[in-house]
């Protein structure tokens, strides 16, 4: 008898996680052997249960699914990673692929499509939601540097330049320059709009 595919589910919303586990459990060749609610618990669970495929939500406490995908890619290169998201943001797709994910799907995809993706990544394929793939190509690459992204992310709570400078160990002038460049790149009117645009595109 062929061993079922061993799957890890990482999703912070318990109802969603349990629903996904129940749906995948109906597949005769797939077994959900581990469930976690935090991104920083993914690696330990994957190692402990010797999983074949990890299904990772993007928005999780402790570590995002994209960050967890990068850790798994580094530490367990043979493990296949499927990133799931509620938000069909093209920037998330690019970042997920850059982190080593093998598949990227939206959560409201049919259960059969998710099970199919699990089988296909094990066979060495890459599986990407076609609508998201088209949107990512149309949107182009993320224009922000890592530093600009970090400062915009920090500015999202309304911190002043002085507060940002203190928190990031930079001068106020440097913070102002980075923010100004990010605002220009995103064709935004101010920092709040720049944060909104970057989030909508999945660039933060």
C-alpha cells in the first residue's frame, strides 16, 4: 500500500484550519498529520511529523507564511510548500515564489483544486492561481527596496519621522528621504496613501 501524502496545515484561524483539514482528509491519498496556528511553529512541526507538503497561510502571528516558506526552503529543501491566501495580491505571489514556494493558491479555491495542487507539487510541478499570475505580470515587480519597505511598514501606525528614526536607528533626514522616495515610486500623495497602495499590491 502506498503511503499517503503527509501534510502540515499552518493557519491561525481555527475554523478555517479545521475545515481545510476535514476537506483534505476526505482524499484517500492525503493525510493531515500536523496543524499549527503560528508561522514560527512551522519548522518544528514539519520536522517532528516528517511532512511531505506544507500548506501555509500568509497572515499568521510569529512569522508570515512567506517567511516560513523561506525557512522551510532553507532547512528542509525536499519539502514542498503551498502558500494559501485570502487576498489575491500579485505582490504576495512574487514574494512567495522568491521564498521558494512551489504553489500559490487563494483559499476560496475548490477543495479538489487544493488536493490536486498537493499532488502536482509532489510530482515536481509549480502550481499558481492563473488569475493571480496574470495580475502579477501586469503589475510588474515591486519597485520598493527592502529598506523602503521596512520604513513604510513601520510608518503604517502613524509614527512621526522622529519616532521612526529612533526605532530604526537612523537619522530623521534619512527616514524622510526614504519615505519621500517610496511615496514618489508609488505615485502617492502622502505616506498614508503609499502604505495603502503598497499593502493592496502585497508589496509590504
